[in-house]
C-alpha cells in the first residue's frame, strides 16, 4: 500500500497536473480571501463554502488518472496480478490523491493565520470547518477514485466524477422535487446539512461516522470493480 501511495503521489508532482490544479485552487481562493479582507470581515465561513465548491471541479481532474494512468502506461495488468491485495491497491491510490488534497488544503492555512493577526475570528469555527472540509474531501476523493476505476479514459473518468460530486451537492434540491420514500432516502443520504454543522463549530460524532462510511462504501465499490478486472485478466 505504501509503495503504491508513494509512487502515485510522486507521479502527481512529476507532471504539471498537481501544480496547475493547486495553483488554480490557491489563485481563486486568494481572490475570495481578498474580498473578505477588503470587506473588513474576519469571518472565513464563506471561504470554506467556496473551497467546497471548487472541489467539484478540481478533484475529478486530479483523480481521473488514479487507475487510467496505469492502463496508459501498460502497468495495469502488473498491478492487478501483483501479490498486493485489492484493498491495499485501492487504499494506496486513495491516499496518494488525498495526500495531494492535503497539500492543497495546507496552503490555505495562511488565510486564517492572516485573520488571526489582523482580526479576531472564531477559532473553534475555523478548526471545525477545516475538520469538516477534510472529511468531505475524503468523501469526494473516494468517489472520484471510484469513477476512475470504471473507465479507461481519463476524460470520461473526470466527467463521471464531476457528475457524482454535483449530484452529491444538489441532492437536497432533488429531494425537494420528489416525495414519499424517495425524498426521505435522498435526505438521509445528503451530506450538506452534516457538513454545514462543522461550519457552525459543531463536532457531531454521528455526522463524522456517516461521512466516513461514504469513504468506506466507495472504497468497497472500487475493490469490487478491480476484482472483476482481476478475474478478467485470468
């Protein structure tokens, strides 16, 4: 698992993709932050909302090569027929992408630091908001890595990942358009309200476990996809 994680993590920074996506993320967030500062506010809540929205565009592109790159380089067969368990393969791929996500997130720490120097923001809210963002990011990465396992085409993988994350964001709206059991199921699956609790400084163990269960579920789905591919390889 660690070998796969290290190899894939380095591969992101051996190509322009990580630098471009991280640079784009930081550039957009810096513009948002300047607006907050110029408005004389020490509240970074809107900043976290913007960061969450940017994941919709950043992570599908970042994750699209998780499994498709092995197909492109001709190492997919070696990977699937290696002694590594499918769980370790999926975990290694997930941790590699999540590591890039953590680097991207760590750069944004400068924004609340500036607010602490020149203002008095709510420290607990910032800490809980970052905790929620990190957990939500894990969910989004797991979903997009799963999308990468479904196809051999990077563009198709990015589109699938985008659609999945978009549906995750608008699931409350979809629930409002339906009724009965369907609406109840969609509302139960929604992460939006649970994520918003973090922006209010609320650490709800139930919400944390629920969101992490999404990570485990999509990890399981990815393993099943790889299992089918492994059998097809003989």
